[in-house]
C-alpha cells in the first residue's frame, strides 16, 4: 500500500508532508509533488500534514482521481527527490480547492 498525491496539490505544492516523511519518498516537480510508491512505507504521517488535503491512501483515492496513482509512480521516476520543507507556491491559497487542476500540471 502507498499514499498518493492528488489534484489539489497542483499549483499549491505545500511541503509540510515532506518534512514528516521518515523515508524521503516525495519527489518535486515545478508545481506538484508526488510520492514514490516503491519507497512509501504506508506510515500515514504525511496525510494529516497536507494543508490542501491532497494526500490519500491508495485505496481511498477518490474515484474521479484514480489516474493520480499511476501519475505519482511515473513522475517519481523522473523528478528530483525533496526531503526538506520549502515555501508553498506564491499563489497557493488562491488555487487551494480549485477543481480539475490536472490541466495545469507542469512536467
């Protein structure tokens, strides 16, 4: 089992979750974070730390966001690892809660 970063992280990229991860399984893109499924130990520490409520257990990913499970795996293999908290994107508060943000994902 793994945790998955979903749609609401796009254009927010809060990194509170990164700070609590004991195995450094987060990877960072320009405007989104992902979790490497082979590195996640299912500790669940990241989920409550996400201000955008964008992290779900793999078996609890909302039906309309199932594609994010594969997307996390794909992007974790190409993006650099992130192990320390950084500032959120400048307009994160404005984007938090905006639906259907996949179109804004920067690879």
